[in-house]
C-alpha cells in the first residue's frame, strides 16, 4: 500500500519497532493481529500469510483512501480515524 513502518505504526497505534518485528519475522504474530493488519492494509489475511497471490484490496478507492490517510500528520486525528474505520468495519462484518 506504500505505507512506511512509521505510518502503519501510527495507524495501528503500536510502536514502529513492533511493525518492524512483524515484517522481519522476529515475533510470532497472533491471528487477531494478522486480521488487524489485513484490515489496515486493505487486503486479506491469506494474502499476508502468503496463501493468495492476488491482493484483493488493490483498487482505486482503497488507494485513494490510503493516500489521504498518509497526508494526516496529527497522531490524535489518525487514532480517531483508525477507530472510526475499525468500528465501521465491525458494523458490516
């Protein structure tokens, strides 16, 4: 999605070192975290785990939303937005 570790860590409200540990297989990632990562990266858990070659969230609307999120620098605004997106997703899951 073009996010840096720092941007993803801000969206997920975790330290950048945590994202780095996930990315570099330094820790075993719980299923709930894989689900959360998939949500924030607009993809499927299977894609993140290497079971699917195709990224299902690869469409123009999602790229636009991610681009907009990347412009937000205020951590409180990012946290609020992430919470709202998560709540909205839970309503429709």
